[in-house]
């Protein structure tokens, strides 16, 4: 069981520090039973705006929590969502240590190079890699019994992301197309792992919440999203499984960009 330490800005409420620390310890204890983790995990609770939201600094195994963000504030009320948020970040640490994340990165890098896709599409490659890593992290968490916590976490997170980041399709310029496409695929980890685990009811609830905000997209984009979902439902950690999603996503991207 790793040691869990908390760092926090002076303005953070002490009861919130206690809740976050307790949730992190609980998640780490469950995950450490079957996965190698760092000897010490630090949770830094920051009251300064974090452009990346909640993220991990791997150089010192530190989870940085964006205290003022809506997902974190709501998770402090819905305790299971808080544990789901922290379990997701801690499982990323476990998959960094066991080599899973590096394997995904290598497949993506090789695939993009083979297709001659340059650095001008770096953000797209990065987003697709994060989607794949998040899905395999959530797969592992559901197997470890975190399904309820993840479900609560993503119900909150999806509402925040869709509300803040997604423009109506009819208002998109060519320059903003990448942002829209990345926002769309970035929501796959919220529900695809539930379908992969046979928990269709939870997957449908979250997907329905997302679909309400994408009601104005054309049929072509909806069909592409469905195709990418199918590739992710079948994807394995083997190179061919990840390649199938890359192929599907890039085909959809090219088709939509030229339409």
C-alpha cells in the first residue's frame, strides 16, 4: 500500500482536504491489491486555475487537482464520484509503471508515421492516444470494482465538458473543426468502457446525456462517431486492436474534413 500525502493551498477548506485524502487512500488501497503503484502518491489540491484540469505529474507521482473546477466541486458533494476521479488518476500511474501506456504510445507513433501524418496533426494524435489510454484505464477500474464510482464521476464530468467546450456544429469554422472532433472523441472513455464490460445500462445513460448536446450534428458525423465507437468496443491492447481504432478515426476525420 503506497503512502498518500496531501499538499494544498491555504485557502482550501480543511474538511475538503480530509475528504480528498480519504478518497485517494481508499482508491489506492483497492488498486494496490493487484497493481504496482509508486511508494508515495502525492495529491496536490490547487486553488489556482489549472488549464489541464486534474492531471498527473509523473516526475514525482503527483496528482494535481483543480479545486475550483465544477467536476471537483460537485464530486466533493457526491463522494463516490470523488473516489472515481482519484481512482482514474491512480490507475494511470499503475499502467505507466506496468508499461501499458508506453505500448499505446508506441503503436500511435508508428501508425501516424506510417501514414505520413506530420506534427501539424500532433494535437489530434495526442487526443486519440489519451482516449485509448483512458479506455484501458477505465476497463481495469471496472474489473477492480470501481464501476459505480466511475459512473458517478463521468455523469458530472460529461455535463461539464459538453457544456463548456462544444460549439454547435453549425457555428464551426474550418479552423475549429479539429477542436470539435477532439471534443467528440474525448467523450468516448465516459461510456465505451461500460459497454465493453457488459454494463450497457450505465453506458446508455451517459451516452444519452452526451447525445442531447450533439443533436444538431449531421448524419455523416453521427455515422462516423458510431463507427469509431464500434472499433473501440472491439479494441484490445494488442497492436491490431489499437490500429483498428486509429484507422477508423483517421478515416472519419479525413472524410469529414473533405465534406
